[in-house]
């Protein structure tokens, strides 16, 4: 096995300095604290900014194969980051370093990257002090996998920080690596079980080379990898299998080979393929309402910083005009694709009481900026009130130059429905900024209230009357009535034979979480009673979005990327230009848009509430009365 021990410079503070290239990964892979653990990484900081400024370039280590490269709309070639990347100064960079050495310019970081232990196997002590799962009082306790997002470092305190400054680039070992933290504050002999591919980049490169150049099978590749363990003892082989850095089991190896085959075949990653699908196929058919490529150089409070793709269909937009004048619902979902990119579903209800999609929006982050962009994109494309509207739509480039938007000539500015949401502050802020009124879903209101009653250990015999009193406050038709009913609610709670702490929690919950200035009009009926002359009222529950999402999940099969999510929506099997030229590049099949449109047309003949909805309404009433 190749070693880089002679290239490692150990410092008195426990850090090391290494040259750029393979030595950096070798040190991390062989550090005692990091053996048998899988590392994840955050985004590499500072470097992209200096590359864009022309001060340095990033080169691949010799033999690097396992990475993705793509070209942006501006023609810039970008690629995925690796720990063995090499920074090289340009002539402009060398001049700047000379000024730094003379004291004429300030030194600055050119590389800062944080890697962290993933906590696989549940053997690491979490930041909340617990092992395997979070404490009940931990803010991550109720989150999926106990993580706020994919880069949450809560599962372990071990960090690997690599950094470099411009003036260090002239040194033999410019990259400083510091390992911080411990996996546990107590001794534990258990070896964590790594569930994902943990191979080093050098091994991944070797696998890719064996597959692409020699056309080896997974079995043949494994035989080649095992040559590094010839004559090794049982302990060495056990350690290699435990760490999975130089060898992995057959299933993981086959998965890696299959992934590399697809990557080579496509010659691009799924997000770049999605960009091609959007620009080359969907845009010309008018399916794209808004498309923006993220610009990470923009500040966090700028909408230009975030990726945004809003899709729809002409039939959906007409339905939004016909049925969505009073109310629409929105709801975000993170598990409709493998990348957990948020998908915002926007739906309305037809005269038969069935949910209809209006649009879907795909983000890299769900916040008030991205949600508002989606709402505005829909608003600019709703047909005017003329039933036979023939106004054309057109595309225009965004001012930032990072995308485009669709605009209809008539732009129905009269379309200002109530928007039903879960209690989600970014959604509320986005809706208000888009000049709409946010209202809360009563299903989620009562679900949250029920969970609180359970958490506060309110006796079962009091839960129904308390819930009924709470709902009376919420169904008030004026603010004055709601305030008066809130006082009655407090009086009622104080008459109950409960501990004072429980009474205080019930009273504070109503006053601080529901009847506060921020949420009051979204909570009570006074905020959702339309002042127009129609007899239609906004919905009370947001189950249409959830039912639409379940339809999407039912049609899905296998693991889906954001690309396949859009492919399934429009029934397009997109293939890149690397496929043999005598085949059709794109194959079409029935998509979810066709399914939704067919269902909508079938439902248009129904004037009454559909029996399925009536059954669910009656079931809900029964469950409420039985306190279930």
C-alpha cells in the first residue's frame, strides 16, 4: 500500500501540514481518530471566490477520475470538489503573494473546508450528549434522523478542518489539517458499522479506471483491489473491511460501478441533465414558469442566491383561474427525490371537491424568497377573466442573467386567493410579500394542539372540552369576538382541576402561539371570510396537497433524482447526447401531468361533493366526537 508518511509535517499544536494532492487524503484516512468512521463535508469556502477573481486555479491530482464536471450558462466549467485538489497561483496571484510578502497587501485564506464524522452506526456521542439517538429535550429530537438538514453536524463532535492562506502556497506543505473533538467522552470498544460507500478517492479512481479502460466486472475489480492486502494478517483484513476505505462489500461495489457506468454514459450529473431538459425541451412547450440557477456569491437575503424551478401546465393555469379565485393550498415536501430538494406543491379545489394541481416548484432551499418566486411566477401566467382568453405568453431573461421567466400578456392581477398553509413562518412571510392572505390549515392546528395536550399530560377526560373551547376561539368571525372568546377560554381553563403549570401552558399556548398579532388573522375565521359576493369560502384543511403528493409517490418506483421527478411529471425519458446518435434522444410515455389532467376532466361532470371526500369528512367528524 502506498504511503505518504514522509510528506506529513507534524506541528506542536496537534495539527499537520501536508502538500496538496494524495497526501492530504492519506493522512485523514490513516488518522487513528478517524479510522472506521465515515466523513461528510460541507462546502469548500473562499476558493471559488479567488478562482473567479483570477488569483488561482484548481487542478486535479494526477489520475483523478471520480468527479463530475459541467458547463454553466455563461460558459464557465465547474466540477465537484475533492480533498486532493491542488491550488495553483496564476500570474495575478503570484503578484499578489509578492505584495503580501512585502507587507503591501493583507494575507487571506484561499482554502477552508470542514469535514465531519457522519455518526454512522450510532456509536458516536451527539452534541446533546446522548448516544445513538437524541435526548428528548434536544431541539433535534423530533426531526427526521435527528438532523435539521443534510449538513447538520449534530451526530458527532469530530471535525476535520483543512485550511490554507495565499502566502503558504509557496511552502512545501501548504495545507494545514486540524482534527478536533472526540467520538465519545467515554471508552467504547464497539466498531461502528458504516452503511454507505466510504472508499477513498484514490480507490474510487482505481475502480473507475478498471471499469472504463479494462471493462472489468465488479468481481474482477474486487480481485484487483485485494492485491493491496496480499499476505495481510486477519486483523489487517478485518480493519480494512471495517473502515471500508480500500475495500467494500460486493453490494456496495456493484452500486458504485453501476453509478459510474451511468455517469460515464450521461457524461454529466442529474442536475446538469435537468438544466438541459428545462432549456431544450420543456421551455419550448411553455411548461417552465420560472427558472433560476443559484448564485452562491449573492447574500443570503437575496432571491438570486437560490435555485428555483417552477413548472406547470396550461390546463392547470386555467383551472387556477376558474377554481382558485377564493383559495389555493401550498405545502413543501422533502422526500420526493433522493437529494431531498424541497418540492412545493400548489393546488386548488374544483366544484366536485377534488384537488387539482396548479404548479410545482423545486428549490435548493425552502424560504420566503423561493416560495414568493413560485407564487409570483404563477400569478404572472394566470389567464385573464375572459373565459376564452387567447393572450399569448412569452419568455424573458432574468435581470441577473441566471435564468428566465414566463409571462402572459394579460397577467391576471385580480387573482388574489387566500393561501392555505401549515404553520410555517417563511410561507406566511412569502405570501404576505406577494400581496396574498395566509390562512392556517385546521387539521394541522388541531394536530399540533393535540400533540401539546399529550406532551403536557392533560388528563384524557379534559382533552375534548379543552379542544372544543380552543376551536370556538378559532372559529370566531370577527377579531373582537375572538378576543372575547379567548378571555372565556382562559376563564374556562382556570376552572379546571389541573395543576397551575398545566393551566399556564394552555393559556400561554393560545395567547403566544395562536392569538398573537403575527398569527391571529391566519388562525381565526375572521381572517378567512371573503368580502366578495360569492357564497364560496376558503378551505379549512390542506389535505389536497398531501393527496397530490401521495399520488406522485404512488406513481414513483425506485430511487428518484430531481431529474427523474421532472421526467415522471411530463412523461419524458431524457437522454443526453452521449447516447448513440441513431436512437431517439428522448422517449415519451404517459406522465403525471396527463394523469392529473385526465382526472380533472372526469371530475368536471360532478357537481356534488365526491363520495370519497364525503366519507372522509364524516370519518373526521366521528373521530373528533370520539376524541380519537
